[in-house]
């Protein structure tokens, strides 16, 4: 089992390395020139050449990639082109804000999704199950920015229960921070809960036709006991996988939500960098999002291996 877990971790690291290559290549093949974008159209050729040399743009792309990768491995993401700030000093507090928002949404989404998913499986075909499926389909069909604007309109503009802008700072008290980010957290919860609910329900129901479940019914056990004691443990692996994917989405998918609520997280930082064509910031945000996504998926694979004995022994 240890060898299998180590192989999953190794694959995760290789995937992150491949993603770093893709991020670097995509930022380098963008149309136009970074130096021209920063200095403007009035820059002279001599000034452009000197600035390109200062940024290292006159070196081969392979050399620039390994210099950038070495800096990332040492925790140095470079400096922003637009203001000269150290990227990691700006990125770290924003990452904490993003993780706080994602954690808040996860605390809301996980109990709702797993609880109602199991309840839908227990009451398959009944009114509770049908209502849960209808609500989940509606939630999946609506994009998060639309949900966010609806919440702002109804809970901020019309009733003034919550702030429309999730403006927080480093010295914001915990209670005020929770109150400020409630609307963006609910927006994220609305979408990911639907995905996790449907996967929990379908995973549990897929195990209901197996022999050991039928034997449990023949012994006279109630449907609720059969689902919770026999079907649910064997359906845990796909449920954990979809939970990990949605938790990863909570972190990497906050770009739109942070922009809607003007929340000072990594997503808004990345959007600002894209607008200003600040390539080092874009690369830093991209590699951070990729690292979080791959880490959560690797943890899901490892957890599934530990919980499901059948995954420990290759056939």
C-alpha cells in the first residue's frame, strides 16, 4: 500500500511539473510583447531592448523556464512588472483569503451534499428524492456569477442583510470576516453542493444491487440501515473523489466569484494581472492554483486507497 501511495504522490508531482511547463509556454506565446505592453507605444527601441535585457527576455525560452522554475522551488515568484512588488508578499495574504472563502463554503457544502445525498438514496423515488434532484439540476444549470448577482440583489440591495462587496483586510476580526464573505461562500456552496449531492446519491444507489446488499435486505434490515451500514462504506471512494474535485474547484474556481464580490483573493489578483499583462503574476497564480488542485486530487486518491481494500491490490 505504501508503494501505491508513493506512486500516486509521484504522479502528482510529475503532473505539477507538466502543468508548470504548460503555464510558462502559454504565457510566453501570448500575442504582443511584455516590454512593449509595460513601457507603452512611446518607448524607443533602445529603451525596449534595455528593458527586455533587464527582464531576461533576450535569453532562450528554455533558460528562462528553468530560471523561473528554480525560483518557484525556492519560494521566489519574482516581482510584479506593473509595480515592482514582491509577488509572494502580495500573493500569500491573498491565498489565505481564498482558502478562508473556500473553507467557509466547504463547511456549508459538505454536510448538505452528503446528508441530502444519503437521504435521497434512502428515499429513492419519493418526494424528497425528486425535490433534491430538481434543486440540484437548477443549481448546476445556473452559472456562479448569475447566482452571485441574484444574492446581491435580494440580500444586499433589497434587504441590506449582507454587504454587496466582500472587502476584508489583514486586521479584519473573524466575526466581521465571516459576515463579509457569506454571500460569496453561499454562491460557491450553491453550485458544488449540487454536484456532490448527485454523486453521493448515484454512488450509493450503484451499490444497492450488489449481492451483499440484497442479503442485508433478506435479513430484514431497514433500507436506512442497509444504506448507511452496507452501501455507503463501499461507495466511499467515488464520493471522496468527487468531494476532492469540488473542494479543488472551490479554490481554483473562485476567480469569477471573487471578481463579482471584489474579494481580495488570488482570483481577483490574477484577473488584475491579466488586465495589465503582468506575466510573472499570472504564472505565480496559475502554479498556485495548479498545486492546490493536484494536491487535493492526490489526497483523494490516497484516501480512497486507504478506505477501499480492493484498491490496494492490483488485479
